[in-house]
């Protein structure tokens, strides 16, 4: 699995009541992202509200996305779970439905120690049958993987990449020096995407493309492909406020709000998370309009 470009952490559309996944709109979202230049799809991640989905819903969402992608772009399936058995089972299912890789975040609520985490990772690598992208997300799990521990996991055959979602930009360089070329480094923090691309990241996993896909793809094109850092910074000046809004206003609600503004109608987050207020959505609409002008 060679990660390249912008991979969108797909939102999960729900019915009006939130009782069921809206697979028709999920397919439309997949086509929308590919049409707007996004290089890969990530399902059942944090933006996809995976903790609010049942295991059966996670399998169904992954199957729908793999089928809708039709091999046009790679698909990575989030398989992080509270138990090793469930994570392995989700990874096996991802392979069955045609995914290209799996993304593995650590168990949350009860913090495992490093030995337990290593066993968890090795089980998914050994029994899941797909390349593994590690996902360090301390905001979601309550703990952060040390760079030294990530470097040790990078030696496990089958671990191909790390998505590091922290506000510590220096970790990118630290991981680069500790891991060498053993794994690919992906930028995961929205407001650090410019820094990550300028630092040499060849890929990023990002929830913002649900709302502003064309701008995210264009940022990668300017910096990583054309080497136009000045042009990338000019675009980032308008894209950064959108990302800052997403992080500050409740990420899932804000991402879905942005997609709704674009007309995709992904519905509301699943309760207890509530949608953006009308005032907040109006502020986001203005930021997106300014970004459109910059494009």
C-alpha cells in the first residue's frame, strides 16, 4: 500500500432520525470525493463516527464504500476496537470486501500498556491479511503513542504507515529520523496539514475534504507535486480558517455541516452529538465562500 495524496476520512451519513446509515448518500459522497480529486478513501475512522456504529454497521459501511470506489482509488478501513478479537474480525471482513489496507487505532477508555498494544497490533497484522496503517489519536483514545514506541512497531512486517494526529509538529521530523524509510508518515492534524506537506509528507488523512475537497486536493498539488510553497501558502491562508473552525466547533458536526452547505446533505451526527447551530453554520458558510474565491 503506497499512500499518496489526500485521503479523506469519510463522514457517515445517517437517516433523518439517525436510526440507520444512509447508504445511498454514502455512495454519493464517495463519487463526490473522487470527482473532486481526492486520492483515497478512509472509512470508519473518527470522522466516520465509528464508536457510534454497531459492528454490523461498520461492516456494511466498509462494503458500500469499497463497492462504490470500484478500484478507482484505494480504500483503507478503520478496524480499531475495544477488543483484539473484534479488530481482527473487522480486518478480515475488510479484506473480504476488497479494501486495500486497514487503519488501526488503539483501544480506548481503558488504556493498555505497550506490551498489550504490541500484541493487539501484531494480531491484526498477522490475522487480518492486509497492510496496516497505525493511527495515533490521543484525543480519541486518551493516550499518545511515544515516537520511540511507534518506531519499534514500524519494524513489524505489515505495518506500512503511521497517521499521527497531534498538535506537535516536531513529531513529524522525530518520526522521520527514528523510522527512516520503514514506514510512511501521514499528517493527521487538520491545522498542521500545510506544515506536514512542506516537511515532505507524501500523504495526509483529512476529514476536511468532506466539506472542501477541491481545496484540499489543490493544496497537495501546489506543494507536494509542483513544489509551489508560496502558492500553497496563499491557498492555506483561506483553508486554515476552515480547518480551525472544524477543530474548534465539534469536528464531526462541523464536517457534516460543511458537506451540507455544499449540498451533499449527510444529515446530522448520531446522538448525543448535535449538529451545528444555525449561527455556527452561517459562520462556516462564510469561511467556505472566502475559500471558494481564493480557488
